[in-house]
């Protein structure tokens, strides 16, 4: 997806992904947000190969995120 600026995941354990999953995403322009306490696990996983900018966030507010229809979609 071109133009993607952020990806939020709520999994405490990184899901297995293929390194090609985000191959068209600009690693320097897109930030990966992971649950607090999981940063080192994500950096050590394939996710860490796909994203250079990874930060932790509080997942307790995840239900307050806008619906997908309310957010501009990136081109995939």
C-alpha cells in the first residue's frame, strides 16, 4: 500500500507474517504501533524487518478508533 502512514496492531504476541506483506510500504514513512510491553518482541520479529519506526501505545482505547469508513484509505 502506498501512502500508508501508520499501522496499529493489538496482539500481545506478533503474528507470523511474510516479509513481503508490507513490501510496498515506505519503511521510513510508516509507523507501526504495538501494545505496551511488546516493543522488543515486535522488533525481533518479521515485523521489525518491515518497519523501522515502531512505537508502543495503550490498547485500552482501541475501541475508540474511528471506523474504517471514517479514515482515508491508502492505495494498495
